[in-house]
């Protein structure tokens, strides 16, 4: 125990000695957390629409007016033909095309039914989903409106069919504030990069400069040495995370609905797993360059696949199974659940257990793989 | 490792990432249990969008299921549903979405609205409901909403840029740390030769990576280069050179490998990821972020790859982006050449 205390003193001195790194470790996440949620806003409101109005009737004008005044769409232009509209899509000037057929108004009255053609650029899937969703609901509203307005003038006999309507409500985030969703995820991403990378770099640096040999010849046990390496970064991780929560509260007004203790228990569980990964990477790399390539690889995969910015539910089964072994995917989910919905310990046992198992596996692996004979 | 890791990422993301929302777990509560509700529930469960998880009966149960993350949405049919529908001509379904994920909530609420709308239309058509407008939706370029067409160019831009920056910055700082830089500096080499010889291996590695990525995406992800390959490679080289120059600039200011890595990984990774535009559309961002995004080279490269590779457009469509990349490359390289210190303190 006493050995551990001495080791900890050494580690803390070593880390704190390098003022530049410490400053960066604290400032970089804080600044990024303040700025990046502004960039990560998917409450789509600027979908560009190209309109091909072959009808030029009051009905078609009214529909276009309704679409442009909805606030979701901005008019990229009227074009004379579908082909011209498509070229606007090709140049990324329009996201979708609405084509109103010739004699739309006349035939709507005559034949009682008319089609509208919508073509959506589906390369950006989320935008396509949302754009299509908004547009069809506007058209549905429009349909309802003209049905009422033309009720008396329409030449056909009106027989009101029964209508099923929807009353939808959005829980936990009634104003659909995207920041609530993205800030916890960005915070986790920042802590992830810090936690696993710094541990790995720190150990490999000792390898490179040869100071690890000096420790190897002492009677310090493997696990004590590794614990001594982990605790400082655990503390640092908790500090950064706490700062992040404060930033979320001050700049984005996010106050966790759930219990703070639940959040911190999960954080420690998570850091245990991620520091284990850092240790393991360190045992496999001889140079800082290698450690960096490896951690870049993992962090990038974690960032892209853990559900921070992309949906895990949309992935194929095999990929979802792989994602289960990523500690960040569990922690991001837990954070969102506790911060937004106020989930308690009982709700998140699966995630906690999964992170703990991953942590035990990684740490054991690292201790076994760390040889004192370098 | 320099080759394997970037390639593994592209393939992994290309196959795994998708934007299609399907099999969302929902709960259905039917207080009415009449023919109409049964028919509607059948329609909902037969669509590929939803996966009916279970029946919940009270608001507390729904809340608990949301908190556990078991369901994304709850659909509630009030009592006397079909009686109301036939007598008053109106009935309302209550839909509660878990909006902690706002976009998913919007999308699935719309799916269910569409299913109910279709149901209304069919009953209305048989009843002779007037003035039906039937939107017909077509998804261009990517009908299955696969993630690959968006993510492959995005990840290509992201990975190439970060790998180039990191490798260069660390390689130069390492020589500083080990003291071998001094030997190079006292030699009669001009600084520009030292810089060029440092950049060339990374440039070659990145070009090989680029080709492997292009071949793999054509073979496995069905994303061949539709436009001119020469144009794509030319622009890629320009982009790689720009990224290498950023690495150069970082290395000049960093004293240790660790601080160079910190700057390139901690400092650049997340901003590059978010500001390239493949995760979140740039035109949605507030203007200061848009200005910031314009300074990120991968933002321009992403546009070029999408246009040349996916849409098959020519130089006429990307000359502006190419010019911007060239300008960035020139400025960065010139600045780092000027700041490259030939004396060590």
C-alpha cells in the first residue's frame, strides 16, 4: 500500500510537471464542448427544395406557399422541367424536388385524386428521412385544408369518410432540443479520447525513455505499478467530466434529470474499462507513434460507431454485436438515459455490468501481457 | 499498421453505418380491442419500420419502459375506438415518442402517421372521399438509404487528413526529441529538402491507402468511381499535401511527441469529424461555425469526393473546391517553411 502511495506521488508529479499538457487536457475538452454542439445540430430547418410547377394554378401556388412558409424548407428555385431540377440536386443546391403535374388542380377536382411527385437526394440519409417526413405532413395538412375550403364548390358529392387522427406527444424533450441529445455524447467522446490515450502514451513514454526499466528492476509488483498508472488518469478523467457537466449546465442549460451519483458510478465503471484499454494498447506498442496509431484507430471507431453521431439501431446485426463490446456505446446510452430521462441504477444494470466485464477482461489481459522484462 | 488501420475503418464503417430507421421497438396499448384497432395494429406490426415489443397498460409502465430504453414509442388506442369512428366520424390515436433522440422521434412519428394516413386513404377511397392528393416519393441515388455513400467519402476525408497530420507532426518532433534533428540541421541540406524528404514517405503511404480504399469500396461497397479517376487522384493528392502541411505546422510549434499528438488527436479529431459535413449538414450550423468549417480542408475534399466519385461530375463542378484546397496547401506550406527553425534553442 505504501509503495502505491509513493508511485502515485511520482505519477502526479510527472503529469503536473508538464504544464502545457495539463493545460491542454483541461482546456481542449472544455472549448470543444462549448463549441461543437453548435456544429452538431440536426434539427433540420434548411432543406432546399426545387419546385417543378407544371400546373401554375392557384392550388399549386398555395401548396408551394405553404411549404416555403413552414420554416423547414427554403426554395432553391422554380425550374421548367424535372431535368433542370435534378441538376440542382446534383450540384447540391437542392435536397429534394417536388413536381406538380400538369392540370393538377383541374384533375384533382375532376378525378378526385391526383399524384404529386417527390424525389429526395438520399445520400444523406437523415436529411432524406426528415425532409420526406416534413414534406408529407405538410402535404397532408394541405390536403385537409383544401378539402374543407372546396367543400362547397367541389362538383363531387361530399361524403365525409371517417378520419383517424393522431395526437402525438414527445416526452423527455418536448421542444425537440437537439443539444440535449448531443452534449452528453460529445462529453463522453472527449473523456474517451483523454482517458485511454493518455494512459497509453504515458506508459509508452516511459518505455521509450527507458525509465520503465528502472521500475522493472525494483520489487514493485506488476499490478501495483499498473494501479499506480491508472489512478491519476482516473482522477483526471473525473475532473474533466465534471468540468464538462458544468459546461453543459452553463452553456446549454442541461441539468441531469437523474441522480448525479448514478452518473458518477457509471463514469468510474466506464473509466475502469477505458483505462484498461489504454494499458493494453501500451503493452502492445514499443513507440509513442505506434501507441498513437492504435489509439487513433480505436477512438475513431468508437466515435463513429458508439451511437454518438450515428444510430446503432440501424446497423446490421453483426455490427450491433461488435458495438456491444465498445465501452463508449454503453456509457453514451447510460448518459442519455440518466441525463434526459432520469433513469435509475435499476434501469442501467445491463450497461453497467457490460462495462464492468469489459473492464475486467481488458485489465487482466493488460496485466498478463505486461512483462517486467522489457 | 499504417496501411491496415485506415482501410479496416473504411470497410467497417461502409458496411455497418446506415441511416435507415427500421425495427424500432414500440409498445402498443389497445383499450378498445375492436376490428379497426386490430386491423391497424396488424398494419403497424407488418411494416418493417416497427417491432411491437409488448403491451403496456398505464402511463407509469410506459415511463418505466422508456427509462429502461426498451421502447422508442408508445401507441395508445383509447376505449370505444371504432364506435367513435363510426358514430362521430373521428377517433384519435395517442402516440408518445421518446424524444431524447429528437430525430428518431420525428422520423418514427412520421412513419406511423403515414401508416394511419394510408389506412384513412383506403377507407376513404372506398367511401368516395373527395380530393385525394397522393404524394409519390422516390429516393434518388441511394434508395435503400445505405450509409456507405455518405460515410465512405466522409471517412475517407477524415482518416486521410488525421493520419497525414499526425504522422508528419510526430515524425518531425521525434527527431527533435531524440536530437537527430540537430545533425540534419548542421548538415548542408537546405531546410526545404529536409521538409520534402520528411513529407514524401507519408505522401506515398497515403496515396497507396487512397487506392486501396477506392478499390475496396468499388469491390465490396458497390461504390465505384463514376467520374474521372485522374481528377479524383489529383484532388486527393492536393488534399493529402494540405494535411501534411498542417502536420508540418504543428510539428514546428510542438516540443515533445506527446504534445504533437495531443494537438493532432485531441485538438483536431472531433472538430474535423463534425465540421467535415458528413455527420451534420454545414448549412444548419450557426454562421460562426460555418466560417470555422470553411477552414477545415476535409470539408472541401468531402464535397469533391461526393461529386466526382458518387455523382460522376467533372472538373467544372469542383474547380472552386480544388482552388480552395490548392490555396490552403500553398499558404500552409509557405508558412511552415518560413517558420521552420534552422536553429534549436
